RNA sequence: GCCGGUGUAGCUCAGUAGUUAGAGUGAUUCCUUGGUAAGGAAUAGGUCAUGAGUUCAAUUCUCAUCAUUGGCUCCA
C-alpha cells in the first residue's frame, strides 16, 4: 500500500501501482472528468503512469490551471503531428510546444514551406481525437530511437543532445512521437480545435538552416471555453493601438513620408506632450536636468562609443563630405552626445551624480518585417537620461531609478509587467565590448540593486546591451505580445571609451559610471501600450479633448461659448459641437470619441446658469454650477 | 531580412469568373432646432497601391516593386 496526501491535506491509502487518473476517479467521478493533469511531489506527471513510491503528495489540474491547459495543448500537438503526417506522409516532424494561448508544431513539409491549411486539417484532427486513444509515455534506448528516426534528421539532432534516460516517446492511436510529456489521459477530451495561422521558420531559428512550416493552433475541451477565447480575442483586436489611433485621430502613417515614421496628429500630440510634462515634473523631483543635443552626429563620435561597429548598417547616413573627410549620421542613440556634454567641462566628485535628461529623437533602420504600428518604428523619441555617478553612488542611484520607473508605471495604471535582468550570453562573448571585470561588476551591481528592492524578476541571458547589462520592464500588448518599455542599464564601458573623469576628494582623477535609463523607453511604444491598456479611455489629464460642450440647439450656442471660454481660462481642453444634429447624435459621437465629459446646455441650464454633465461610459450626472463642475474636474486631474 | 496573407472613396468594406466600379459612415450644402448613444434630402469624393507583361480589351490574370499584416529572426 502507498499513502497519498491530497492538496487539502486529506490522506488515503491505495495499492501500489495505482495511476493518478484512477485516484481521481476514486475521489470524485464527476470531478475526475475535468482532470487534465497531475503532479506528484511537485513534479508534473502522466495521468496513466503507475505510482509506486510511498508517501506522496498529489495535486490535480483542470482547465483553470495553467499546467492543466499546458498538458491539454501539449497533447493537442500530438494530434496535430499525427494529422499532418496523414495529410503529408513525406513530412518530417521537428519540434512542437505549448504556448500561452495554444500550441505549435514545426514541420518540414519537404515540398517547401506551405501556409494554407484548410479547415480539413481541423476536422481530421478532431476525427483523430474522437478515437479517444490513451497517451502513453515510455522510455526507449537512445540507439533504438536514433534508428527509429533514421529518416528524420531533425529528430536525430534532438535525440543526440539528450541523456540516455531522457529518450522518452509518447504513443496514442497509431502515432508515436519523441516526447517528454506531459499529457492528458486520452485524446477524447479534445473537442474543439482551431488552426490559427502558420508561418515559415528556420530550424533552430537560424536562417542558414532549412526552412520549416510552423503551424499554430489552439484547442478546447468544450464550446464554452472556445467561445470565451474567441470573444476575448475579438475584444483584444478592438483595443489594437493601430485601430484606435486611427479612430481617435492620434497618429497616422504616410507612404510618402516613409514606413515606420509616424505623423502625430493634433490630438496625439496633446497626449504626447502631457506625458512629457508629467515625466519632466517627476524627473525634476529626482534631480534630473534637461539637455538638448542635435539629431545628427559625426561618425567618429559613434566610433568612439563603439556603436558604429555594431550598427552601421542600421543607421541612416545623411551626408558624406570627401573634402573634410567627415561622415555625418542621423543619431540612433543619445548616449554619445551626452558623454560629450559631460566632457565639456571638468567635474568634482561634489557635482555627482549628474543626471542629463533629454527627449531625444532617434532614427534606426529597423528591418522591414519588424515595423509594427507605434511599437516598432524607424523614428522615435526616447525619454532618455544618462546619470554620471561614482561607483559608490551607483547602487543607491540605481534604486532611485527603479523607484522612478515604478512610479511612472503605477501612475499610468500599468499593474502587470515583467521585470527582467538582461545579462550576457556567455556563449557569444564577441557580441560585447568592454572589460570582463567591468561586466562582472555591472552584473553584480544590478543584481544587488534588484535584490535590495525585493522585486520579482527573472534573469535572462543574452538580452544585455552590447556595452552592459540591463534591467528591463516588459509589458504585454492586447494580443499578449511582450514589449520592452522601461530600461535601466549600467555601463562601465562608455566612460572609458570617452575617457570621462571627475576629480576626487584626494585630488586624483576618477572614472565615473554611467546609468542609461528610459522609464517609457520609447514614447511611441509607451503610448501604443497605453492605448491598448486603456482601450482609448485615457485618464482625464491625458485626454486630448477633456470636455465637449453640446448645445441642445443653435439658440444655446452663445451660452455654450461663454462656458467654453471659462473652461479655457482654467486650462481645460474643450470644444463645442456646433453641428445641426440632434442631441442624441452629438452625445453618441462624443461617447465614441471617448471624451471624458460632455456638458449639455439648453434652455433649462441657460435659465439657471448651470450645465448638465454626462461622463463618458458613466452617463448623466445631472446639473452642475460651473464652480461645482470645475471641482469635479480638478478631482479627476 | 525570411515565409505566408492583404492593398477598391477620408474610414469600414462589397464587387467585377476580363468590357474603366458600389454600400455604409465621414465631408459639403440645404431642410429640421431637437434633452442624454444614429432626424431627413441633395452633392462632391476612386488612373481599383505602383510599374511592367499577357490580351482586341486588365481594377480583375501573371510578374516585379512598395506599403501593410501574422509569424520567424533582429531590437544600441
């Protein structure tokens, strides 16, 4: 007998060799139907694997749990693989994975990549699912598995990198696949399948390798969950900043101006300016000083900084003068300019930290396939600053920057973000410049600063900048794609390359450290994410138009204009709807334009000198005196 | 940059299996002067992304380019 402890602490004895699915059925037959996966002593296991260990703790997962969904989608990958082979018998399966919403399988279709899969694929997957075959995981000797896949070089490649005990296979129905699990019990649970899209990818993500077809799909145990997902997906698409940007008249692109170069309309400009003002005020409190540097710079500047070696092909060349032997580029970063500013005078240790801030417009030739609305452009505005400090001040200063970034995110309602410590990839060291000891120190500094702050972070190797490690703040867009917004970077390299110095208390010259930082990252990208998070319903202080006056008829325009001028006097961004439309139409349009407040004025209001207020998405708030309305507005702001 | 999809009026989209196009909405003008999410009418607005090719004839078919879009790769 073995003793099983359940999640809620309940204990029960079972015969050795019992499987998790049998335990689930024994506990509650109805609930067992919802069980998709289980873990034993914290390790996710197959539902069909007999348990022999005594004294174990078991936890079951349903659809509501990420691990349950993961097992469900993992199992769906097998159905996809099986069905793809039925349709394309020559195809070579490679690697499949469950993802946040669904799963994918990379397959070499032999005839070259193909991306049009008919609904036939979905139907045949479901036919296979209905056979309700059990997913069984078992180990095979490495040599035998290599033999099994002698026609499939991709699988051989994977197996060669596995340890002897790790070559496990999964079989269900007539299909066998190299697999490490974990699966749901049987395929019949998979009731609905959607093939979402597919694209060409390279084996091991290397463009020198064979091109494969990646087929994305998603599956569900019932119609309700599928409809929920589809509805959410539709809702998410409505929040797309490219769509809302057009609808709310914020920005625009023109083929004549060029790809990836946003044109900011008047309303979008108000939004930008408001954000800039907000950040400037916040930074002032943190001791930043504003600077302005040109949009272009001499190539030799970027030679000193080291950027040119890495990014020359991604820079815009503006002018080449043979006579003077100089080349001038559009700037793609502000740090070299700020270093030159720092160098323009001598500094005492008493002057540090020195914090130079600039809304710097930079231009980078992003690959055509990378351009994406405002989140990836070829011209954008960094809310950049460079802090020149002593090594003693570094960690403390880093804390202050973290505080600032967190304050910004909180003020704008971003509650969910990932904080990522981006370090070097120790396998590709030629990507980085600077001395080993400086890198080590910088990486330790970041980790120390973050540990002190007790922030939930994850460490990712290979995401560092070429001159130093970073702390990145990542936020998801409406379609769950991650974007890096805020970033804080420690740099021992540029101070050396620019030979930056300050005079210490002992009269000797010392090298400062630079912290590069941008809380928004790029203003364009930040606004894109802000649009998607608010769905275009901006907080009052950011709304391009804050109040719209709606006269009931032409007779009350005069009164409305009086109110408008009063609002102007208090700096409220206001407008009047002068069209000869009915009130209902004007209100509808104001609601669609997401204007926070509508002020409706007619005979009644004119008679007693009031205004009727309707708040966006809230509705009629009744009559207000102008003073009472102002108070309401200032509470909003 | 790579593999697919898409490109028709300011916007959202129909349509033409080859004979130079239509709706809704927005815009303009007129009527209407209305009370919390769409009042009515008329008018203007398109070399059907661009360039080549096939054809008696191309917005429609083919190719290329550009833009855009979903992934991949990249992201100082």
